[in-house]
C-alpha cells in the first residue's frame, strides 16, 4: 500500500510519528528502516549499548527493546483490526515494560536479534494484507485506528527513536 493514512484513521497524538514516515510502500519503508537500524547499531560495543545520556534515561539497548515491544503491541492491534476483530485498544505503561524487560542485561546482539525477529513478523503480516484489511478500522483510546495507520505508527515510532539514538547516544 502506497498511500498514507488519513488523519481520520488515528488519534491526533500519532501524527508526530506518522509525519516522520517517508512516502512509498509501507512494507518497503519498514524493510529499509530495519536494514538501516541494523547497519547503524550492529557494530557498537557493549559499553556503547549500555550508554545512558542522562541519569534516569534508558540505555541504548533498552531503547531498541522498547522499539521492538512497541512494534509487538502495534502489530497485535493491526492484526486484530485487519482480521475483522476490531475492538477498543488502550495504551500501555512503557516504563513498566522497560523496567520489567530483560533488554538491559542481554548482549546487544540478542536485543538486535529480537528487534529483527519482530520486524520480520511485521513485514510478513503487513505484506500479506489486502487493501480492505489495511483500511479496516478499530478504535484506540477512543479514536479510530486503521490497520494502515498502525503500520505507519510502527515505522514512525522507530524513526523517532533512531533520531534520538543518533542525536543523544551516538554523538559522544
């Protein structure tokens, strides 16, 4: 699917992610993001991967784990909507997810392998959807949510965090 979601397909706060996604086929965009993320992060040392740019901030490994966990949640929502099991979805406590995840103690290679596995699953899911499936809608926090918008949110969320990684984690 090559068309961006209409603002009526998602909650207004999601615009900050969707606006970051370049034009093009969303499957191709997700694949390119995956490849760029791995290229950017695969050669980092464990010391670099454990870096936190300020007290109380997540380590780089935790940020990558957060991207993967966020994608798991958005893919779950996307799957329900595309398969005709639309429902009301709510948010989640990202701090609780990060604090209760193993990402900080895993080697960077494992964190990246997890991220990559999640992305491969998302690619096969989104790549298999019909236009009808992509345009199907559910509800998220009392706003409409299309499967297409969920795919764009996945991409935009990663772009947002990779921009932060480049700016805050990889500069030093």
